C-alpha cells in the first residue's frame, strides 16, 4: 500500500486519489490503535505532520465556531467546557511533534517547524483575540456566583477568563493586529535562536590525541573515544554537551585545552557567524517590551510575573539579592582556597574560569578525599533508576513495570506502566542517552495529559528525556552525582503529571504557576543523596558492595561544597534574565556590553561566568522561562521548607507523604499555589531552610 502510494505520487498522477489515501493513512487522523492509546511512533512519518497540523487547526476553528454560533445563552458546559475540549487533533499532533523535534530532530523536522510555527502562532492569536468567543466566556465568568460555579468548574472558568484578558482581547483593532504580528515574529525568532544554539553546540568539537588526555580517568577517556568513533574521527573528542566537557575540564591537566573548551562553550551564539544570536536577542527583548506595553504593563517581567507567586519583578529581585550576598562571599572563599593550591604548586598564574572545575575537584579531593571517579561505580543508570523507583514505592506506593513491544521513536527509549497498587496511574517513556539529534539538557513533557472523560480518569502519557552517557562496551552508563540529582529532579516533574487527579487538563499536573512547578522536581533531589536512600540503591557495579558509610559521610560533608560557585553562577543568570526583561522602552542593544554591565553591577567576579550567557540562554529567549529563571530559587525556598517536614517526621513518613501527595502533588492548578502550600505546611514558606541546605547561613 505504501509503495503504491509513493509510485503514484512520483508520477504526479491522480493527486486527488493520493491525497485521500494519505489522509486515510495518516496516523494522527484516527485512534492510534496502540496499548493505552499511546502515540504510534513506529507508524508516524515526517510527512504526516504538516497535513495533521493543518487539519488540526481547521478542526479547532470549527470547534470554536460551534461555540460562538451556539444560539443558547452561554453556560459553563456549552462555553467553558466546550472550549476546554476543543482542538483535540491539534493537541495530539503538537504534543508528538514538538517532543520529537527536541528529542530526535533532523533537518526535515526543523523545516516543518519553521513552516508550521507562524501558522500556529496566527491560529492561536485568532482564537485568543476572538471577541465573540470572549464575550461568551466573559458572560459565564460574570455569572459565576449567580450560577453557583464551584470547585474545579469555578477555577477553570477563572483561569480561562484570565488567559483571554491577558492576551489582549480588550485592545482596539489596530493594536490587536500589531499584537498578532509581534507574536508571530517572537515565535519565529525563538525557533531561529534554538536552531542556532543546537548548531553551535554540535559544530564545536575538540579532537584530541592520546597525549592530550593527561589526567583524564579511564571512564572519561572511553566516553571520549566512543564519541570520536560516532563522529567518524580518530582519537578522542570533547563536545559542547555537559556530560562531555564538564568531566574534561574537571580532570584535564592541560590548561590550554581547558581554555579552548570553556571558550568554545561560552562563545556559542556569539561568534559573529551565521549562527550568531545577538541580533535576535535585541529583537526579542524589544518585541517583548512592546507587547508588555500594549497589554498595559511597564515591562515584560511585570507582565510575566503578574500571574506568578512572586507577583512582580521587585519581589523576585529581592529574593535573589538576599541570597546573592552570602553566595558571592562563599564563592570568593572557594576561589581563595583554589588560588592557595595553585600557589602551593608554584603554578604562577591566577585562577581563570577554565581552571575552576579542575581546582574545585582538587580542593574537594583534599578536603573530603572524594572524587567523582570514586562515586561513579555506585551510580550506574540502573542503580539510580532503582533508587527512584524505591523512593516512589516507599512514599506513594507506586510500582513500575517495564513494557516491551510498545511503539517507540528511538531504540534507546524504555516504556513503563506506573501503578498505585492495582490502579494504573500513567505510562512513562524514558529516553536516557545523549545523541546529536537531541537538544542538550534534561526535561519532562506529556504526550497526553491526565483528565476525566465520562467520569473516568484518562491516564497520562509522560515523557522523561535526559542526556546521560551511553554505556560503552561492558561499562554501564555511570552517572555523576549531579546527573543523579538531575534524574531525580526530572522524575519529580514526571510524578507531578503521573499522580495528578483533577477533572480538567488545563488544571492538571505541571500546568501550575512557573515559580511553583519546580517545587515538585527539586524536592525529589533531596532524597537522591540522603544516606538512608543511598543504602537502598548505590551498589558498586563491579564489586556488588553497598556504598560504604565513609563515602556516604564524604558525600554528606561535600554536599555544600561548591555551593558558592553553583549559587553565584545561577543567580548571575537569574539576575541577567531579569535585567533583560525589565526594560521599559525599545532601544538598540550591544548584547555583550549589556551583559557586562549587568554582571559588573552585581560584582560578579571574572573567574565565574553566569550559568548561561545571553547568546545561548535557551530558557529565557526562546523558552518559556523569560523573566522566570529566578523561579528555580523561589521554588527552592518552598521545597527546602516542605522537605523540613519530612526531615522532622522521617523521610518516608507515610502521613507526611500522604499529605504532600493529596494536598499539593495531585492537585495541579485547582487552587492558588500559596494556598496549596499552606494547606500542606500550615504556614507561609521561610527562606531559612534554603540558606541552611546550601551552607550559606
Ligand atoms: Zn525542572
């Protein structure tokens, strides 16, 4: 059937017939016919996306028209609920396409993204600015008390109404037109920014010979040799992916090569070549100011934070500044320890950014006698997975059953059924290993969200993506302590989605305020390195020995080591983000000068770069974290404080776990975030546990 269709298309004959067949065969157009209705990845082809997007937008428009043209008076059911359930096909294709675009991209998909992004932006604008639709929504919203809307129905009505109000529906026609242009430009610029970062990340590699590898542990060398082989090169290769360059700059004795690697990394998007992002940044910042002004806000930050727990940029600045001073002080102490070591070795140089990881590791070794090479054998991917599953079992009674023969989009992907007792809570896709077609980082997404359909819970289909090193030969994938924490972190997001139990998708799982969402991921990190938990999963894969007490003590003792650096580089990025997004007028930018001034203002020392420089700050320019990078810290105040309850009652205390799950984790956005927190904690959050846990107090 497939061959026939290609032949017909190649001859250019019977195009109508060909179209019909293509439509019948497009897997997005019917049920997936798969276990649990997961996407049939094995059948989806690149050429299926564009027709599905187009038809999805048409159907969504028809759904909206049906709401608008309804002659009955607006009610919750015929307006809010109908709107909530509209555009099903479009959600189906979008959730698959954008996940694959990030996790397993290729030039064709990038091309489709370029074509479809402006269409999607215009499509969502047409709905967001549809006055007839809004007028019905507004009527339901205004009648909400009279009609005694309650619980999730009331919350959904409020959330949808606010979304419209924030998107510019009340603007005069000419301003609405301008807003649409801005949104479309922003969407295209975001794509271009991401594309540039991906190219810059892939394009820069450092090819090394045997003698360039001095100081590198065997495991790091093996991974670099495997990387070289994959790229068809001789010797060893360092790439701009964190699992590659961080071990290199941590162990390499070669200052000259470390310098090349760090400069390669921090100059991404800032080389003046065709992938340069500086001009794009200026455009994005200006368009955002213009959009914020159109919508009645002074700055983009004010617009974005209006809907968050922080409420405004001043509150976000206040928290960051409160932590900045002790963090920088600590970072300077760390620098001084490292410089002493250089001087003792008669190095004859001042520490530079490319020396930081190397000497930090040496100081760590001296202070705690704990190197990553000592811990890695205990932290294989298999062990970490067992650790996470055990924690989930002890806290929430969950079990995970690996499911073979499920449709997957890459042979590395594993699929699990997630059960609470006998109840299936969701399906989990895990895609662990680094590859060129995947963007850097680690993230969680949904293929299908939880909600109730005809009174029955629709199980979510959740995806976890990481960039862990692949197993090499007989050596399993070995994780650093940071990798393990990242794994627990992303798994926390997955749990938020898997355990949510609410009626409506818009209110489900991770669809909460930005500075609240990281509470659920970051709190999971606190179990990762807890001594009681380590004993349950950290077993040496070579000897079978459970992690000994002295290594655990060293991990504990070194837990706050390097927090001066980590907190400082994080806050530098958070403050840079907020500086970019508190501009009040459109202006010309010299991106590097702006960045330099922002860093000088806070007194960032020259030995530390912000965790993300502007030209590859994908969270904030293309991503949804604009004026929102602070949110990780905001949420850390919450998670440190919430975890205090577990510390006091026992880290697996069933009553505390039950309260955490039923009062916050499963609740999605059915209540205001601060209310949910107070329901669990019984008090407003305090910043002290955070400062204590980072060793900054
Ligand atoms: Zn996160």
